[in-house]
């Protein structure tokens, strides 16, 4: 009988510990789960660099801008 009580206490302790970790680390765990979901999505392209404010790729000029006005990083050594 003592073994059953000990096993029940251990199982309840594990469950309570798991719930405590889930509550304490919720922001971290949600970010990780979102990253896993995104990486498993077949429609997600990690190489597509989107400017979220305009919906255009970051390197693409806006219609009212000349392509030469886009800054490019060139340095001469």
C-alpha cells in the first residue's frame, strides 16, 4: 500500500512541477512553439525578407522612388 501512495505522490508532484514550469516560462515557450510551427509550415520561406510595414520585400523600391535612391552599402578599402 505504501508503494501506491508513494507513486501517486510522485505523479502528482511531476504534474504540479510541469504546470509550474509552463506558467513561469510561458513567454519563452510560446515563442519557441511559434518558431517550430513556422518552420514546419510548408508555405513559409525564411529567405523571403518582408518589410512588415509596407508588405514589400525590404530591397524593393516603393513605386514613388527611383531605384537609384535605394541605399546600398559599398565601402572601398
